[in-house]
């Protein structure tokens, strides 16, 4: 024991932990730092190890691990953007395997293991990652396997099912797909925002106006129920028991950002007004002095889900900059200032360079996690987005095979309506929003 101490003491300075460091004037330096953040992110992933399930992060809570099923899907999206924007393909094989493994027997990102957490938004996060694969010409699977574009079309078709929409508040999509899940009676912005976003991207990729129509209608509905208000606040949702009139006024950055990105795909004169409006709201609510901030939870406790939102915010802003050129200087200014603050607090973990969540504080907050790494990976790779090609379409070299009818004969609603009570224990993204509806309104009253 004594001798090891003797060795440890003098050795310690040599092994000094290096905080994450970036020279923001150098693209190579940004890439290098992003690679380190990605490497640290992958330490949370074990799906490629014997006996583990490919595609998912350890979970679901409370017993299996910190992460719900959707977050694995979201991680592959972050890594696809990382690859596309930096050129580093280190994680492409894992991404390919992870996405395909979770595609499910019907090639629609539904499988029995995760029915208890099958929010429409959860399924949609996998579809959006699959869409990135199509839009970046990521390696196409062999014809017998699921195809990136068709997977997204399957999810979209399933979510047009009226049984996921009827029952109150008009046209909008329910949060949960499974009637027994808590949250089936909640109609929220993220489920509808994801559907809007996927539709906008399918419309651009395939030039099929059916998608455009549904996306435009979804936007109109969000305005009609006042989840998007005239000041570009974007609220969380409401319950059908009050016909969606008592709105849960929590604001999360990913809600505004998913609409922003979708609007950028719909880009034309009408949509440019909305893009600018959403950006006004986003800068006002989710940035403090140019640094990303999550107001609904950052002063208190953010759930593992909420700890991922800053990465989406920055990546979806980057897509917007790419697709709607007039937003570029504003978005890249915010991205740069936010990235600098993000990196400054990456001094945690065993290697001294892992990141926390409180970017505005300038100090590592002591909490490590996959979400925290995904966020910093997102903002660093977003800095390089404008150097890469815009998302491709079927008409500009995209090779992914589609199937406009995929999923149209299926509904997760029917097939899972008989799940057991045990399965209900958890639910997907923002379960906590439903559970804390009461405390949320209280929070807003206090504020
Ligand atoms: C991916 O896997 C294939 C076959 O297993 C291998 O040939 C290829 O080099 C791998 N690519 C990367 C980037 O690791
Ligand atoms: C479902 O769970 C079983 C048992 O843990 C596992 O073997 C299988 O790989 C899982 N499938 C998916 C798609 O997650
Ligand atoms: C319920 O809300 C929808 C959407 O705003 C509206 O179209 C409908 O008229 C409302 N129904 C009732 C009974 O108020
Ligand atoms: C996509 O492009 C291919 C050839 O480039 C064409 O055969 C196919 O019909 C197109 N699909 C759609 C949906 O436009
Ligand atoms: C356009 O999309 C709709 C909805 O999925 C589908 O029913 C229709 O067949 C598609 N049209 C074409 C030309 O692919």
C-alpha cells in the first residue's frame, strides 16, 4: 500500500487531467474536441457488448438504467450529424447496427420490448434519425432490410391514424400511442412537432404534397389550440379532458426547435416569417447572453430526458441555418457563443473533460451523463454544419428507397392496446411532464 502511494503521488501531475480545450478559430481543433466528446458519449453505450441489446442506452428507468428507449434513437441522430458535419466515420458501424436492430419486425420502429414507452414522440425520434441517414446518403441497408426513408414513411403513416387523434381537441396527435399508457389523453407539442417535422422532410425528399398538407395542418392546429402563441412562446401541451384549453405552460427548447427545423424544410416566404418568429422566441427564452439555457428545469432538477434538449436545439438551429440562408449569421453567432460556454464547463469525469448541463455557470455541475455529452457534441458539430452539403432529396442524389404505403396497414394503437399493467410503469419522453402537471403550473405561478 505504502509503495503504491509513493508511486501515485509523483505520478499524479504527469497524468494531470486535461479539461476539454478548443481553439474556436481552428476547425481542426473544433473537430478534435467533438471527437473527444463523442468518444466519451460512447462510454455510456454498451449495446455492442455480448449479451446487450444493440441500439439502446442502458434503461429504461427505474431499474434498467437512466435512459428511455427513445434516447438511443436520438443518440444515433446526433452521431449521424456528427459524421456528416465533421467527416469522422468512427461511429458509423455502431449507428447502422443500432438503427436497424431497433427497426422492429414490421420496419416501423415499434417492437414489443418498448411498448410501455411508446410515445408517438419516442417512435418519431427514431424516425428522425433514420431520416438523417436518408438525407446524408448514409450506407443503405441491403434490399431485404428496412430502408431509411421507408422507415420514416412507416412512422408517419401510422401517426395519421385517426384513433391516435380522435377524442378531443380536434386534429392533433396524442402524446402516447398505447391507450393504456399514462399520457394517452395528453396532446402535446413534441408529438405533433415531430409529426410536423417528419412530414416537412418527407415532403422535401419525395416532393409528395400529401406530407406538406398534413404538416401545414399540424402547424395550424398548434396555433389554434394556442400551444404556439402570438409572442412565439411554445408551450408543452394540454389534456383532452378540458379539450386542450388548460395549457401546461412549461417551455422546453426542443419543442420550439423541432418546429423551427420543420419550418426550415417547408421554407418559402410564408414559412420564413414563422422561422424568424420562432427564432425570436428561442433567443428570448432559451438563451442567456448567447448561451443555451433550459428555463423550465435548469433552476431545479432536469430529468434524463430534459438533459438532452440543448443538443437538439443547436443541431436543429444548424439545419435551419443551412436551409434558410437569411438566418445564418444570427444562428452561427448564437452557436459560437453557446459552444464556448459549453466547452468551458467540460472539466468533469475520470478524464477531466466530460461535460455537465449548466453552461451559463461556467463551472462543471458534478453530474455526468449521455445527454450532457450529446449536447456538447451537438453544439460543437453544429459549428461545422455550414461546410457540409445540405440534406439531399430523391431529386438531388438521395439513394434511400421509400415506400409511401409503409405502415399504412398498421397501428401501434391497436396492437398494443392489450399490454399488461406491469408494462405501464414507465412511459416515454416527458412522462415526468404528465406526472408533474400540477407542480408545473405551480412553478409558473411562482414565476
Ligand atoms: C464497418 O464494418 C465493416 C465490416 O464489418 C468494416 O469493413 C468497416 O471497416 C467498418 N467501418 C468502420 C468505419 O469501422
Ligand atoms: C428485446 O428484449 C430481448 C430480451 O432482453 C432481447 O433479447 C432483444 O434483443 C430485444 N429486442 C429489441 C429489438 O430490443
Ligand atoms: C375543442 O377544441 C377544438 C380545437 O381547438 C375545437 O375545434 C372544438 O370546437 C372544441 N370543441 C368544443 C366542444 O369546444
Ligand atoms: C426517386 O428517383 C428515382 C430515380 O432517381 C425515381 O426512379 C423515383 O421514381 C423517384 N421517387 C420519387 C418518390 O420521386
Ligand atoms: C404520397 O403520399 C401519400 C401518403 O403516404 C400516399 O398515399 C401517396 O401514394 C403518395 N403519392 C405518391 C405519388 O407516391
